C-alpha cells in the first residue's frame, strides 16, 4: 500500500499533466483523478483510520 506522501505526489503529478492537457474532457478526468489521490493521501495520513470498499463488478453500471 502506498504511503500518504506517495498518494499526494501522484496527485501533484496528475495535476501537472492536467495543466498541459488541451482536451477539456481529458483535463477534467485528470483533475478528478488527482483529487481522488489527494483525498486518499489525506486519509492515509490519519493514524488509525482505515477505509475499506468494494469495487463494482464488471457490467454493474449497465441497465438490464
């Protein structure tokens, strides 16, 4: 598992890439991903705090 500093570094790297991106959609996606890494880094820096989640299964977002 990555440390809080590693998550924050990845966030900054993604923000740097977003600043250079000319496609607005790609830029928005990079910024959103950077924000997710930033929040994860903040959570990882809190002692004793542990988050758990389940990834959705493939096709879970498709309507039947």
